């Protein structure tokens, strides 16, 4: 139904996996070899992480491709009925990207490291690849091929395997399904303490101290004092006369007995 999209998905997946002669192969190869020739254990660790990333990228790229375009249809008939190629505004940019994914790697290889155009703008030293062990050189490709193979095995040929493995290794599956519990750890270590500290500053600092002794506190005390004073204004004349007489008597007493 959408052969152009399917073909470009293949091209993109091949490039992402780093298959030879596609753009991803040259960029990934250069990065991993540079990591291998780096100094110290961190460089070797970065290389191993890159191998793991190459494996997972290939696995999930082909998982996406297989589960979207092959196997059992998961969409309902209404969705299938409206399935069509995207318009030119989407298809042309995808075509340009696909052409780049196919040709940009081997046509542009060495442009940054072997040409002189960038020599005054970039401070870059390309590692020597003359003595790269064969295993180190081809391990990224091997990891990518294994990832593609496992994607076909799990999601095309034996689609029951993921469920069986998840059931057999349920604790590991739950651990990975919860993303190593990174979100929970982040919530426990950062979000919850930040919320408690913020609540403390809001209730005690802003509410009790700033508002309690600041503008709101002064306004509240003035309001309470005015309420007390207003109670003396009863509106009855005899209350005012009594207050006048008491005040006058106190004044007389003060004059005579001071």
C-alpha cells in the first residue's frame, strides 16, 4: 500500500544499523575507532558503550520495521482503509534524507579529516587506523547484524519468544520494563525532597514569617484592632453619654489627685 515509505524505512534502518556503504556505517565507525584509540579506560568504556548502542539501535530499528510493515495487522479496517503514501511535502524531504543516507557516507568520507578546506577552522586529529585489530574494527558491524537477526527471530519468525522470555525471566523483564527504576529513583532522590523543601518554605517561610509578620500580618492586626474599636461604636446615645461621663470623671480625678 505504501511501497515508497516502506523502501525509505529500509534505507533508514540500514543506515541506523551502520550497515556498510550507508552513511551510518562511516560515522559510527569513525566515532568508535576514535574512542578505541582514546587514552585510558574511559575511552575503552566509551567504545563498549558504542558497541552496545549499535546492537540496540539495529535491534529496535528492525523491530520497528518488522512490526509496522510485516506480520499480523494490528490496525482496524478503518485505519487500513485510509492508508496511503504521504503527500509531496513529506515524501520529497524523506527522499532527500534517503539519498543522503545511501550516498553521503562513502562520497563524503574523509571530507573533515583528509581535505584542507577545514584545516584553519577545526582542531581535529584523526586517529591512525593502520593497526586497528580486526575484531575491534568489525565488532560494531557484528553487533548490528546480531541485533537485526534477533529482531527477525523475535518479531517475525518466533513471535512467542519475547513473551516466553519475559515469563521465564520475569524479574529481569520487570526491571527493564520499569527502565531500571530510574524514574522511581529520580522521584525518591530529587522530586519528593524538592516538594517537601518547597512546601516547608511555602508554609513556614512565606506563610508564617513573610505573610505573618509582613504586609499581610500588619494588615491583619490592623483589621483586628479596628474590629475591637468598632465594637465601641454601638450607635446608642446613652452609651456615648456614659463614656463621656466616665472620661470626664477620670479627667477630674487626675487633675485633683496628681
